[in-house]
């Protein structure tokens, strides 16, 4: 069964996501044109460096779009609650619906989300049980792409041989310094912010605790992992195959775990 599409009507989220897409487009267009292709043509870098940059860029934008339109785990209006699991469900006082424990109501989206971590305006969507893995991939590949861009900016001026100025009349070469300074500035800002967010997300998975649970202090001894880290990561990504944790072009299949163990808070 394919993944359900979830679209949030939120102008603020559209602006935040549009800013991220602008930064991605800027670096995907100008970095290859100013650095990768010219240095490849003059033999300063190999084709592997060019392909790696485009692969990182592709995986980054794919995880962004999939995380933004994927259903984070929206609860159905009339959920069927098995008799053996009724004690692990509770009533949401905002939408007056039954929901499993560890679910939370998102006031911006207007519904409850299973194992909701937080609402992220940068993807204009909630981060919940069904798209958390895509959000982690987005953070991971954004860090790689930003770091790669900063390395290329540095090497262009301090390591690579100077380029021949046969195309000096072209716009990107006449404004090369300004374009690369803008790229480096955006790369530093994004890398700093995403690195902190990614670290927070990883610690949450290691301790099997969501961001909302940390803020509300509803978990006892949240600094102590309750499960092996392989188990918690496998539950988030929907597979025990670690190589698939890095692939955004697939469908997540929830792992079957004991219900009382999955809803211990």
C-alpha cells in the first residue's frame, strides 16, 4: 500500500519551505557552474566528485518533499480499538477522539498524530510515526550537502589551481566572489542549525523519547535508554536493514512490536 499524501494549508510553512528550496536551488545551480564543472574540465577534480554532489543534492530534495507531503500518522476519525489494547488508549480533549498513548494533538494541523515528535514549519508538516524517518534523512543529507558545499568553496580559493579566464564575460564568473560568499554564508547557517537539530533527534531516538515528551517531562528517567539503539532506530525507519535507513525512495513498513512495550508512557 502506498504512503498517504498529507498536505497542510499553512502560509508560514510555505514560506519556510520555500526558503529551504531556494537555498537548495541556489547551491545546486551555481556551485556546479562555478566550481565543479570548470575544475572538472581542467582536470582538477574527478567525475566522482561531481556525481557525489548531485547524489547528495538529489537525496536531500527527495527527503524534503517526501517528509513534507507524507502522512505523519494522522489518526482516523473512527479508529478500531482492539479489546486487548483499550487500556493503552486515551481521549484527546481537543478533538474529542480516542488515540493511542504517545499521540499528541497538533493545533496547527488540527488533528492528533501518532507518536508526534513536533510540528516542523521547515517541512510544513508534523514529524510523527510515519514520516520521522524521512525527517532524519533530510537532516542527514542537508548536513552532508552543506559540508560538501563549504569544502568546495574553500578548495576553490585555497587548494585548486586557478581557472582559466576564457569565460570571464559570463555572469557567474564576473560575480564569482559574491556568489560563493553567499553560498558559504548560507551553508554555515544551515549546517549549524541542522547539526543541532539532528543531534537532538538522535538523542531522542537513543532514549526512545519524543521532543514533546522531553518538553513536558512526562517520561521518567528519560536519559536512560529503554531499548537497544538498534531496536529504536529500526522502529523509526521500519526495517532492520541498516543500509535502507539511508534510502528515501522506499515505503516504510511499521515493525510489529508488543503494544505495551511501544506505549510505555
